[in-house]
């Protein structure tokens, strides 16, 4: 499953008509409607392709100036990250040594720092 947040933009004077079209499209859930012409929605899909198809549906609705994905979440990506984390050592080697804090120089990655 994937989940994305999107911003739909329209002219403020068309807001109510566009909001209604977005709602009737059935491809998303509306969360915020801003009087300046912004509609914040979420799109769910079985995969990224399904989400993109739903986003395109929004982009081509009458009165929509633009619809863009802002954030995307994928269960598959999360599972891959969890597997990667499970394969790593829980504590970097440097943290298991008896070293005074003043002697540690942080270079952005404790796993590659050996004293």
C-alpha cells in the first residue's frame, strides 16, 4: 500500500466548484480547503502507479491549475528499511569502547570512525 499527500491548486473564485469535482472524483480524501485556492488531499493506492493515475485524474479536473504530490509513503519501502536496520549492528563499535568524549571527533558517521 502507498499513501501520499497532495496539494491541489485552483483560482480562489473557483474553489467551491473544484472542491466538489475533487470530492466527486473518488480518488482521494479531502482534509483542508483553503480560501486562497488550495485543497490538501491524501491519495491511497496498491502501488505507486495507481497513485500516479489518481494524481493525473486530479490534475485534469476542470478548474485545477495544478496538483502535486508533496509526501509519499510506501509500506514496501518501510519493510526494506526495517530489513536493512535488522542486519546492522545495534550499537556502533566506537560506542562500546571506553573513550573520553573529548577524544571523539564526529565526522557524520560513527560507524566509520575508529579510534
